[in-house]
C-alpha cells in the first residue's frame, strides 16, 4: 500500500465510522436544559451539533443522553481514554529509565572511549534530570571524553501511515505540536525570555544551544508610568531541524519582560546538543562527534534517571493537556504490549485499548484513536462511550489517582478560569478539549448533595468556539439536580 493511499484511507476512517455507527444503545433520554439550549442558540449552534451524556455514579437520579451515539471528534478529552487505559494496563507505578553509559577506561579524568545516552522513551525527561545524570558522570571521575556521544533511541516503532497534525496557525514550532520521538528530551522546548533593561533588551534562551541563533530586533520603550502592558513581541523561526534562527521583533517597555515557549530542531539534534551544552557548563568536553548506535556489551552504567511514576505523568497530561506526553504514553502502551502481528506501536496500542474496553463491556464501535491525545482531525468516539468509560473509572482501583489528574473547576489546569464564583467551583474534575470546530468537556462532577456524576458534553460545529458558556451550564445544571431528577426543558 502506498503511503499516499494509506494517508487518504486514514482520512476517510472518521467518515466511514459516522456512516456505520447505527446506535446500539438505549434511545436518548431527557431534553436539553433551557439555559443550555438558550446558550447554544445564542452561539448559533444547532442542538443536533451538541452531544451529551450524564450518568449518576452513586445510584441517584437518572441518566441523560442527548445525541449521545453520534461519533464525534472529542478533541483533548480523548486524553482521558489514553490515561485511564495506561493506569490499568501499565499500572500506576510504571516508569521509564534513561541511562548514561561509558565504554572504555578512564585515565587521568579522560574517558578513552564513547559516552552513550540510552533513551527509554521517557515523556518527562527534563533539563534538571539530565543535569543530574551528568553530575553522576562527573562524580565518576570523568572530565573529558575522547570518543563520540552515542545516542541509543528507545525501542519504539512509529507508524508510517499517519500524517502530522497541521495547525491552523501555520506555525509548526508551537510546543503543543511536538511529535513523540524515541530520543525525546525536555519536550524539545526552548524558553525565550526578553528583559527590557536600561541599556537595551536582553534575550535569554534556555537551553542555550549553539544550533539556535537569536536575532533581537525588539525596540526598547521608556518605562511605563504604571504597570507593564501586555508584551508586544513577535517571534518567527527558520528551522532546518539541524539549526534554527529565531527572530524577535516588536517593542518592550523598560523594566518589563516577555516570555515565550517554542520548539525547534529535531529530537536527535536537540538531545545531543543539550547533553553537550550541559556537560560543557560543568567544565567537561566531548572531542568526538554524534552518532546513533547501541551500547556495546562492554559499556558500564554510570547514571540512571528514573521518571516519576505514571500517576504523576498522567496528572501532567490531563491537568495541562500535554499532547506530546499523551502521544508518547499512547505509544508506550503499544510498545509494552506489542505482538508479532503489530506493524507498529500505534497498531498495538489500538488493539490493546480496544480489547481493554471490550472487557469492560464498552463496545466502542465508533472509536478512532489516531494518536491518543485528541490533537487530531480524525479521532472519534461518542459521548455515551466517554461517559461510560468515566463510570467504569469511578469503580477502578485507581479511581482516586485518575480523577485527581483532571483539572479542578475554577482552581487549576485548563479549568482554572472557568466557573469561578459558581457553586461548581471546586466540585468538578473536568478535562477540556478544543480544536477548530470542536469544544468539549468530560469528567466527574458533584451535585449539591455531594453525589457524583460522569459527564461528557461535546460540540462539533463551525461555531464550537462560542459554546463554552453552554458547556459550563451543563455542569451547573448537574449541580442543581435532586436524587430523582433529570434535566428537562422547563425550570432550568
């Protein structure tokens, strides 16, 4: 099968699923609350573009399903499928190891051989942890390395038939677009900080890699009479993968600052240069070049960095909707359960998650998982399946860990600014999702009696961006329910 044909077929999958998704569940029940319906009308969103599933979790009230069996794009709420599956399939204490090994004798502080970085596919290997690994290398009595820096990628098999996600902005250097990679470190991100000082605007880049050149064209303005206004700084990138030029334009008032997160370079270039730069800052040197290879049997382990437990990784993914970490985790599920019949770790992950759902009695016939993060135009599931998944998670041995990983309404994560000054504040753990033509919420929320409900509400429409109020009103409606209640068109 040609790559072009494979990509074309993949693009057709959601359409095929929609056509083939005759509802196999009970009929819809309940009607849209009046306030929700009014908010949708104000946003010019038809009711058939709104999918809703609400399931009581403690034998109170009645379930509500509206357009709940339509296969829809869930945006980042798809991360709930990936992270819950990971907790049960990999286990909450699963972790990744990253190693530094040396090959050769050490004479007078010089390693007469190669330094090997062996990746384990860790989605959260930070600069700080890389620095600690190199500190162990220094503690082993090594200052200089006469050989090469060898990078050993993690054993991960990436699909060749899935196209990259193209962002509407046309800027592929935005951090949330970073692809998973067997040599991923520090999420392949740079932090650019601009400080407007009396002598001009100073730029700091972290990590400061020689492959990245910064062109500073920011104009210094006088200090503001009051507080600093919003920064007026624009960033443009020319990125070949092996080197990049970042140009900053605009203006900044004296005494003020601007900061931006950007991604550049390939993961291989980024990781190799970061290791070399951190080692150089410690006073060390590597005389040889970079190469991709494997640690020989004669290599000795000098440092191992173990990731946080999966519970912490899942929290980062869901609280802050981290696409790169979710995609790396999705492929890890496949890698750890790969069979001889699986062409790659994507196919393995899909197979394993489908079987896991089937074991739970969730026959998600319309489920399409392109990368498990929701950063996709192709991923699909129904609101009913999402709510049923959450109801299953409520019964899981890891329910506390999973629920706590979701943003808390009006308090943290992607929900920190929503539902403030409402009774729902602090009562709902909700994952959000947003793409062009998509806006969604899914999670566990409580009513005024302290009883819990699983909720999934998804809008697929060209005006979906204006549906935030309607989605928030869903949670407020659930909060007001009494034990025998179900949403109705009157009184709400």
